[in-house]
C-alpha cells in the first residue's frame, strides 16, 4: 500500500508540476512572441537527435498508458520551446511502438492467427481464436473509416481545432471523468477467455475516439473494456492487441508520405533515433502496465489526466490575460 501511495503521489506531482511549468512556459512565450495560440505552426521545426530521443521516450511511455501519446507529443515539445514536431514525425516514430507491441505480443498474435486459420479450415466458428481475430478485424474498421473521413473532409487537420491545445485539455478532462465512471460502474468479472466479437466492435468504436488528441487510444479502449465488464488486465491486454492494426497502418501511411516528400540525412537520423527510443520505452510501458493492472486500479491515471487537462486550460487562460 505504501508503494502504491508513493506511485500515486509521484504521478500526481508530475501532473501538478506539469500544470505550473506549462502555464509559466506558455505565458512567457506569449509575452515574447505575442502569439495567442500554440497550434498554428505552418512548418514543423527541424528535430535534432536529442529532441528525437526525448520525443521517442514520450511516445513510448504514453502510447500504451491511458494518458494520450498524441497530446503529450504536442504539449511536451511546446513546453520545452521546440514547437509542434508535426503529425508526420509523431506518426513515424510510432514504428518504434509498433515494433515493441509486436515483440511483446508475438506469441499471442501467432496463436490467434494459427488458431483462426485452423478454425476456418474446420468450420469451427465458435473457436476462441477465430472470435478474437474477427473481433480485432471488425474493431479496427471504425478508426480506419473515421480516419479516412477526417482526411477527406478536414484536409488541414494538422492545424484544425481538433488538434488545438484547448481541445486536448477538454478531451483529457472528459476522458478522465469517463474512465473514472468506468472504474465505479464496471463489474470487472470477465477474463480474457470470455472475449467475444462484440467486445472487439465496442472497443473498436471507442478506439476511434482517439483520433482526437487528448482522448488516448489506450485510455478509450480501456474505458470501454471496463464498461463492458472486463477485468482491468484483460481490458488492457485486448486493448494492445486491438491497437496493433491501427498503429501499424497509421505509421506505414505516414512513413510512405514522408519518403515521397524526400528525406535528407539530417532528417533521417533523428527519425531513426526517435523510433529506437520509442521502441525501448514502449516495451517497458506495456510490461509495467500489465503488471500494474493485475492488482491496482486506473485511478492514478484518472487523476493524472484530470490534472493534465486542467493545467492546459489554466495555461491557456493565463496566456489570454492582457499584459499590464
């Protein structure tokens, strides 16, 4: 219990410090440059090796924890004065997270794939592996469909209101409240062996919410898993498996776009560093979260998300106060 309390206060302290640092940093930026929004960066700044390593660490630690990697990859570099690294960079370094999750769950993926193929051959459509495979497949469709709709109808998505700091703050607060509600109402009685196709569909719909920075793919699917009665560990494990196709496709699409535009050596090296850093910290985050949720609740993440979102909105409010 003492260890849990230390962890709780440690993360809460991080959230509180984040609020103070963010507010002060953004207020200073507003005073010096006269800007009133931190979301309109026409051209992403050049990322150096050190920055890439740090951003890879942020990506790795936040991709699989229910606190939103996209939000932190936007907020952290802004707070440090680096500017928004852009959607392309943040999507490409997800390849590190892809490598980590594939490595960690390789045996599970192999079993599900072989089991599903065998079930089809035997016409055994009640097989657990077949239902898992179908659930993951159907659960991936919502985020793909909505992602394509966003690309079609919001061509300037990088600079849209959906990626604004205010939206990140509101989304983080809203998701903290929903995750807290799921903790209170969730029955947490269903194990991994009891997963069904409908679970994949429902969690897939929740996963699509993560297209808005601040929601968190891991957080939204974990929330949905708790609402439908899954154990915390089961919800987290299935969340990781469900997220593999979406993360892989997003990373590969952005990687294709980046190489089509061309990369100089100065741009390629930081990308590689960011990918490696993201892989290392992603693997560590996956292993830690699965162990943590075996015996602990998600309340530490709920409070952190609440503090994170409130700190952003406070900072934006401070930023809008006229200088006297």
